[in-house]
C-alpha cells in the first residue's frame, strides 16, 4: 500500500473545490459589507494559482473570480489553508511571508 502524499492538502482542496462548501466559508467569514458587494452566484473557479512554484507541492490553494454586484468589475478570492500538526512559534512570520 502506497503512502498518500500531502493528504491534508488534498482534503482541504477537495472540500473547498465543492462550490457549496466554498460559498459557505465565504458567507461565514467575510464581513457583511464585503459580502453584499459580491455576486456569489457567479463565482468561477480559476486554474491559476499565486503560490510560487517552489511552494506548490506544499500548500493547497484555490482561486476563484467573483463579479461585483452592479459592476463590470470582479475580484479574485484566494484560498490558502495553512495547517500544522505541531505547535510552531514561527507561524506568524510564515503567514507574513505568504502575504
């Protein structure tokens, strides 16, 4: 039996590749003043990623485009899930590098 590589990354990506789960996450975590400006029914998954090539094998990510309500413009929403199996005091610095 072969070992599954990056199982946690695959779980996150599979869960949030489901449109209903992604919309639920956005609906529960984005502030109302931002949610009210997004046409979530028109959300489209993109194939592109902003994760650097040397990080690609380590971090799970999803990118969606969401049109703005009453506008020709849209926004890109990037899902990057960081999960640790151990306590890491350097986590805040790691998150700053992602930004």
